């Protein structure tokens, strides 16, 4: 069962529908692949809400940089996307700034023509912000992981300290590379309100121009930055992608993201970006995957529903263990100071 958990990184339980960190409804309910569901309706609502999605990203970025950044456990500045239109609103800081995916539950009828596939290497999802002579890496929760110089716009004091860039990346520690998924801003030019096709082409042009600098490790650029290519979602292309000569990166494949070509860059989970593991392609898309990807299916795997149930139970056990450790620590501190332990306080509360 440990092999099962290892195959799905950081499984979490959340109330957001179709999140990749919860149960895949396709396996749980065994519904037809092309059935109409709430996911398709939410896709339409999110696309219709784009007209209200305008805000000045550069001004917002500067206001963030001028204030204190959030800590890892800072939840007061979080932005939950409970309603589709909320995903377009700017977060107060960097918490929940990245556009996140859902499981690809319902395959749209226009999937082959209206979606792009982006293969993703194993790594850590990271928000990169360069400006004012420094480059910072943040987690999805807005916690600063690292600060370093780079040859990105505004990324070091020698090059364009008055410029900004903001990138959605996957960091691979094994080869010190940030693989660029998407772009929000480059040289003070915000593209957050542009559709996916424009953003991907803009990123392609800008990264090619700067490839000699950002694509190599040097004293002023201690990490590589490489763009992840995108592909159309025709059955032929996806079949070649999973059965061809290999992926466009040297590390292992984690899964594939599917972007709606008309979507703006939104914040938090969105139904306009889908996610699948490679061994799920035959089940969800009816597309064969190479044996090496089928071999990644855990040996004890039966279905995703059983996996999620096990993950929930394991998470609850860990939460209980953590709670006991906190109680033990509190009791030790209280006893050393001559105070009351948590057990005594709870007993007195019950008596009252």
C-alpha cells in the first residue's frame, strides 16, 4: 500500500469538486466518459466570467512586494475558489496564486480541438517571481522557498532591476531546473488576461529569446529555466506522446495537464485545466500508453476509490498522532511550570 501512496504525490482531502487530491469520480461512480455533469457546466460558467477578469497585475505585484510576505501557515490571506468567478480575482499575496487543475472527469466533445496537452515532469509546483534585482520561488500556499539571482527580467541587480516576470513552474531538484508551465508576466507585460494559446506562444517566443541565459547554469543564473512544450489533444498526437521516443525532459513523467485554449490564467482550482496520470489514459481517454507507464500502476492497485479511502484513513491516523504529540508537549510544559495539564483542564471543564 505504500507503493500506492508513492504513486500519487501529496494526497490530500478537499471539498473542491474533482480536485486531483481527492477521489476521482470516474472511478467512484463508473459514469460514462462523455456524460454531462457539473464539471462541464462549470467550464462554461468560468469561460463566461472572463469579461470580469481584468485587473492590473503589475500594480498588484508591486503592492505585494511592498508588504510583508505570508508565512507558511498564514491562512488569513488565502483565496478560496468556491465560486467560479472568484478564480479571476487577484489574491492578496502569493497564496493560491497558481492555476490548479482538476481530475479530467468528463472529456469535452471538443477536446481534440479546444485543449492543449502539457506533459509534466516529477517535481514541486512553484511560483517564480523576478523583480527588483532578485528572483524568489514560492509554494502554492505562498511560502517563500528560495531567493536567488537569475537572468529572468528583473531577476538580478545587473539586469533590468526595474522589470518583473512571473512564471508558473515545476521544480526538479535532481537537475536544478525550473520547467515553465505558463507565464503571467514578462518584462512588465501582463498576459494574465490572455487566452491559453496566446500565453503559450508568448512564452515560447520570450523563452527562445532568453534561452542562452536562462537555459544554462551560471554564477548569475544558478538554476535552469526550460519551457515545457504543448501539444494538441488529437488521439494521434496523444498516442505518439505516450508511445514515442520519449518526453521533452530527462526526469520521469508525473502526468499530463490539459488546458482549455480559451481560458485566461485564473487562481486556484479550475475545471478548465484537467489532470491525468499516464496509466489512466486507456481508462479515461481510450488511448494506449507505453508499457513503462502501465508498469507505474501500483501492484496493489485495484481502483482509485480504494486508494483514496486508504489515504483518508492514513491521514486521520497521522492527525491523531500529531494531536497526541501536541498534547504531550503541552502537558510537559505545563507540569514544568507548575500548571495544569490538558487532561486536568478537560476534566474540570467536564465537571463544570
